[in-house]
C-alpha cells in the first residue's frame, strides 16, 4: 500500500511539473500591443502605488513603467478585496 502511495505521489509530482512548465512556456506572452490600419492599442495595469486600492484609479500619464503603469503585478502588492486597475491607450495615426 505504501509503495503504491509513493508511486502515485511521484506520478502526480511529474504531472504537476510538466503542467507548470507547459503553462510557463505557453502563457509567457509579450505585452499586448496591437496595430491595425493606423490604430495602436496598448494595455497595462496601473502602477500599484499610484492609486487607492479600495476605490481603484490610476492614470496612464506618460506611460513610464513602474511610475505610471505596470507590465506585471505581484501578489504581495495587494490584499484580499483590493481593486486592481487596468488601463488602455488608443492612438491613431494622422493619416487615418
């Protein structure tokens, strides 16, 4: 019984490692930046220290990473119930 339990545990560990590696490889997508016929769309999170987490907020301003916007967020920057603000920026070429 004990050998079977160890074998099951080892199989689950290998499966979890393979799944996490697959998720890292497939899920590691660069920043969302799309361009279609002179229209540019950019998404980012508001920099966590730039707004009140109880009501949300944040501004794109000049789009400086770690000052105005954040390209990635860490869990230790938030508590349960906090609001995370996401921002978007749209630009159009003069020719459009």
